[in-house]
């Protein structure tokens, strides 16, 4: 445009436009400098904003996951402390069993030792019951991994021969019979490896004269302790994973054994799985604790021990290994150990209750729950799982709904049962077990000690089904059976979810870790009861403690491995937080030096624009000069 214009002040409009731009830029500079962020909203950098939001969500997710992992580690530490205490208790019980395995001890001495053993075992039950983290039970088996044994049953008809042992009855080499010298120390080529104080003997040798004949064949292995040296017999065997193995064998003492006799330890890879003090005059059959180990070659050993350092010998024969694949866990039996109803625990006559409420079980007639030491249970061993048992007197019954069964899966129910010692009728109670009214077992406990029973197989189909247990009272007298530790096992793999504790350990969906904890109940450690009332029982109890301690050490090792893995998990999460925070910073954070330069520039330009605008607003005044005369 040429000349002056008063209708439109183009210069002022241009200055105003630039001033507005500088003010907007200056506001953005101030906002970014005060927040330290280059990207405050999608307007600043749409693609960068989207990436930064995703990274921010990832960082927050990892930080929360690290907290989850730390919580899981804390729970594991709580469990480990309780397991440490249980280990100390088992070691104390083992020492007491050794003290009781002494012919010099009187019956009163052993009774006092038994009282302490019972109290210590009850303390294990209490520790298991009270060990929880934020209300979650840790050691009662509800979040358990499968330990060595861990109560895994040998299901009826499912046991099968394990690996065949070479020369299992010691028939090779032939050492003769009927003469004093019909034995041989440390024979070779016999499948077994013998130490200098062990070997093979025939019938009526200098070793076996007067001893019963071997149960299988005409020769037997012998293990001698003398002059401070103990004999041993070993053989390498190949075992499979996920299989329960039991070592069975026959054993007896040399007839002219000296005070104390020879104790035989059964070991696998140097770990005790059995301890036997064989009787003299007859062969008896024994079995080790059930064991689970890794696939591969392992060393089976029989080791002689003479507690008194004298010259004693034990004979063994007919050694076998029985194996069975581990069963799968079936649906949980609600209150399968009858602990939900708090019964008076004062070892008093009235520490039982007919038809109690507050439990999933529905009782009718003369059925209910009893604590240890009641008028019902006073003469029986203590409860094998917890401190209470179910009782079924006369024709009483109990039933409950069990959910979680699946289609196409076959199940079996296992339980521990005992006959009431103080039954006035002096007879035995028989109980019937049914699912939805269909009988799956009829059981008659004949012993005061709790024994394992299993039902026949059943396949009820998917859903919830009614489990019922009824007394049959076959003699029409006052007879009672006690039951405890009810478990359902699946003979083929169900698709039930893991009972492990699940920990979300990452920033994305599906990032999960499992924390599995041991079942530390005495019944799952292979010690449903501990008897040290006689020399022989005390010797057996020593073996029980060795087995339980071995199981517990394995459990603690597995738990420790999980804690280490969780620590690595947390460290990996922390590293991810660091790396993604660095990436987020490079995208989102403000370059302060550059931003200060921009702020200074925009501040100066704003001042200049304001000054130019003021000058431009004066331009129309020059037109008035034309109107002056």
C-alpha cells in the first residue's frame, strides 16, 4: 500500500501478531523450565508423548512388581524361620530317641522321654498352624511343592517293581554251606561292593550257625562291626524322576550278638532313608522311607553301626526296590483334618463334641470331632495331622460337598484311620465311604495306631459331589473309629491350577512367578506318630527322624533356591526400571541449557515486539499533520 492509511494499521497488526507469538513461546518456556519437562502434553510432541506414556507405565509396573517380589521374599523368610525351628525340634527328638534306645533306661525313663517327644511333636503342629503371612498359611500344605515323599501314597495296585538289583539275594559267588568257613569277606564280581567288614555267608557257617535260614536262596549278605570298624554293602542303581521308591529287605541279627546288637542304616547317596535294629532268631521284613529323587544313577548302601563298639553282625537278604509314579493332587477335602472346630484342648475327658457346627462337615448321630486326650482318644496315639480327629461312633455319619472334580479324571481318597482303644464293646468299628451315595470303600481299622487306607477308584465327573462317611456298627456295640488327614488323589493328570502362591513379577500381563512352600505337617514329614517306649521303637524313631530331617533339608534347599531366584527377579526388574527411566528421560526431559537460551531469546523478542507495537500505534498520528493550516 502506498501513502498513509488510518482505516487499517498494518504495522501495528503485524507487531501485535509477533508479540502474541513471543508471549505464547515465553509461556511455554516458563512452563517447561518450571517443570523440567520437554513434553508436558501431546501438543508438545504427539509421538514422543505416546512413547513416554508407555515407558512411564512400564516403569510404574516394574516398580510395583519389585514390591510384589519383595513381599514374596518376606513371606519365604517367615516360612524359613519356622522351618529352622522345626528342624531344631526334630533334631531334639532324634537325640531323645537315641537316649531311649538304651537297655539301661527304665520304663519310667522312656515314659518321661515319650512325654517330651509328644510335646515337641505337638509344638511342630502349632508352628505349622501359626506360620502365616498377612493371613496366608505358609506351611500347612495349601501352597506346597512335592517334597521327597510329602505323604505321597502308594495307590492300591499301582506299585510296580523298581530297578532290578544285581544279586539281590547274595547267591553269587557260591561260598558253600554247612562248614565253619562257608563265608567270604569282601567278595568280588557279586554286583555289590563290600567293605572289609562285610560279605556273603552260607547256611550254618561260623557267622550264621544258629541263625534262621535266609528267606530267599541259601546265602545272605552280612554286615559286621568290630574293632572300631563298621561294614557296608553298596550298589549303584538307576532311578527315574517323579517316582516314589521304597527299598524293602529282610534282616536278622547274628545269634550270638553282644550287648546292643548291630544297627543297619539304609542310605541313598549317603543320606539315611531307614534305620533298622533287626530282631534275633527270625527274619523280619523292613522297608525304607519312601523317597523321590532325580533321574540317573544313585548309590544304595546298607551300613552297619554298633552303638556300643562291640563285635556284632546283621544279615540281610532279598533286597528289592519298589517304585510308583507320583499321583496328582485332586480336589482339596475341606477341613480334611478336622481342625476348624475349636475343641477344648486341655486333655480332659470332655474334649470332644458331637455334631459340631462351624465346619464344612455335616454330622448326624454319634459322629463329631475329638481333641487329643479326650474320653474317646485318651488311650490312642495323638492325632497324626493337627490336634483333632473325626470320630464315628455307632452308626453316626458325616458328609460334605467337595468341589473341583473334573471330567475324565479318575480319583482315589486316602485317609488315616484308627480303632478306639477304650471302646466298651471291645470290638472294631467299620465305616463306609461313598460319593453321591455310591460306595467306594468299606474300611475296618483294627489297630489303635493310625494306618493309611485308600478307597477304590471313582470318576464322578465334573463339578461338586457329596463325600459321606458312615459308621456301620457291625457288632451293635459302642464301637468308634477315628479318621484324619483326608486327601483326594488323581490317577491321571487333572487341569486344576497350581496351589502355589502366584506373584506378578513384571510390567506386562502374564508376567508371573510361583512361590511354592513345603508342607511341614508331621504327617507329611513321615512322622504321623513317634514312639520311643521300647528299645526297638526308639531305634525306629531314629530312622524316622533321619528321614524327616532329610525331607526338611530338601524343602529348605528348594525354598532357598526360590528366594535366590526371586532376588534375581527383583534385580532384573530394578535394571529394567533404570534402563526404561533413562529412555524416558531422553524423550521427555527438558534440555535446560537450550531451554534457557530459548527463554532469553523469547523474552528479548517479547520486549522488542512490545516496543515496536507501541511505535506502530503512533503511525496514524502523522496523518493529522495534513490537516494543519
